[in-house]
């Protein structure tokens, strides 16, 4: 009988290449740190190169490895070119975290079609495209982990974010559909649905509505907002061999918010 593998071995990502989009700040940066700390070579992406370079220097100062790549995840040509460059540079891509989203805060009756489309493109099609470009590399290797970052807004709507709610809900359908097609070639596809985490992504909302922070904390059974680092461990589970039999799933990380009334 062989001894059970240690958690350190199960979650070890040494030798693997991970790509995290939207990783210069917020949840993407937190997940990138966790994957890098587990041994992965992490490609951090975003649109602002100086910010990415500063974050890469931080990772390297911690003794972790990776690279910074600037491209707009909502741009089809730029995404295609970036993935092709990564594939030729590294010859592998084991983990992909699609973390970018686009938002237009407007009442349904005030939103025009171009605004709707920009949210669908930035929050749904960008994830589909990233999976479309990277799955062949993973399928060729017979191993891969695709993680799409959704939101509890896929389950709970608020006024003013109809396109975002729709896009995030559709990501859950995409996860199931891709999981079914890619499981036979060794690629798992899952989503993380974060609740409310303190990031720059919601600073505008918290500034515009000063009571929003406390309202969310009061509504959350854990009685607080999430720390971005708290999403990292969930991402590590989905990114590692530990999740070998988990595919087509959505893991909610929300301090119990969607479990309560
Ligand atoms: N924070 C929350 O409470 C929360 C809750 C539920 C779901 N989420 C989801 O979690 C994800 C991250 O949210 P966050 O709050 O961490 O956001 P954030 O703090 O605003 O950070 C967004 C990151 O993505 C990059 N980015 C944005 N659009 C991009 C694009 N088109 N192409 C490439 N990079 C792009 C940004 O850098 P550049 O601006 O330089 O590109 C930045 O690094 C989103 O999908 C969001 O919907 C967040």
C-alpha cells in the first residue's frame, strides 16, 4: 500500500505554466500570487504594462517566477497573438484563469445595444475566446486546467447590471459545455463565483454609495467582505492535480452570502 500524498505534493505546480488574465490588481493578482507560490511559472496579463512589471518584480523578489504580458483580453487578435507567442516560447500551457470582465452600470431601459454588447464581449466572449485559444494546447498535452471567474451576480441580480448578470450566468453554461467536450482530452473546466471582495474593481461603487460596504457586510453571514487572498486557495484547488475529478463545477466563495435569505 502506498502512503497518501501530502498536500504539498498534491498542490505542487512546479514546472507548470499558468496564465492569469487581469492579474495586475485585485482578484487576478491574488490568484497569480497563490499559483506562483505553489511553484507555477505565472504569466500575468492586463492592459497596463508598467503596473504588470511592478507586480512581476514583486513576485521575483519573493523568489517566484513568471512574466508580464500586456494585451486587451477583449481584443480577439491580441489574445490570439499572445497565446501563440506563449505557446511557442514555453511549448506548454497548463493552467488558464480567465479573470477579466467589463461592466456598464446602467438601468436596463437606459442601456443601448453597443453598451450591452461591450459587456457581453468583455465578460463572456473573452472567456470563451481564451478557452478556445488555449484548449488545443492543453488537449495536445492531454492535461489542462481552465478556470473562468464568474460572480455571485450569476445567481443574485441587482438593478443596473443586467448585461453583467447575463454574461456571468452564461459563463456557468460555458463551463458545463466545455467540461463535457474537454474531459476526454484531460482538460478540466470550472468556474469560481466570488462574492464581495475589496478590490479596485468596486471602489467606484463603494465611493458612490457610502453605505454599500456596510450593507454588504451586514448581509453576508461572515459579516465582512472577502480578502482577495481568500480566492487564491480556491483557484489553487482548481488549478492543481487535486481537482482531477472536478469539472463542470462552479465553486462559490462568498462568506455564505448566497446561502442566506
Ligand atoms: N471584486 C469583487 O468583489 C468581485 C466579485 C465577483 C466577481 N468578480 C470578478 O472578478 C474579476 C476580477 O475583478 P476585480 O474586482 O479583481 O477587478 P479589478 O480590481 O478592477 O482588477 C481588474 C484587473 O483586470 C485587468 N483588466 C481589466 N480589463 C481587462 C482587459 N479587457 N484585458 C486585460 N486586462 C484587463 C486590470 O488591469 P488593466 O486595467 O491594466 O487592464 C486589472 O488587473 C472580474 O471578472 C469580476 O467580474 C469580482
